[in-house]
């Protein structure tokens, strides 16, 4: 393997490791304010929403396809169903929609 590739792999590893390690080192034994804890707990949900939402609108040329599928998934999840039921409900709704349209 070329040395440039090895150095690139080492550099990418360091760039990935350092931001993950720093909070553990800097905040060891310290408690964050309640407000900041609440904000940080919601970051994964906000990120997931930002990644999924454009895909919902652009999944097909017909925008209703994505909106109906997402609506079925949101409703089923809100009612407390597990993930498999949520996915199957979206598939069922989109199958019916594509059958009638």
C-alpha cells in the first residue's frame, strides 16, 4: 500500500476519534446544565428528521406517495406500534394508493 493512503487512513481515524474523545475528557466528573442536557438528548431525533424528510418528499414524482407513507408511519408509531408494524402499515397504505391511482 502507498504511504499516502496509510497516512490518509491514520488522519481520518484521528479526525474521527478526537471529537468523540474530547467531551469525555473535558466533561469528566462535571454535570451539564439541565437545559443543555435536554438539547443534546434531542439532537439524534433532529438529525434523523433532517435526513429522512427530503427523502419523503422526493421518493417518487408523485409527492402524495411520500406524504401518505410518512403519514401512515407517523400515525402507527404514535399509536404505539413496534417498528415492524409501522413499516408494514406504510407498505400497506402505499400499496393501496398505487393500486387505486
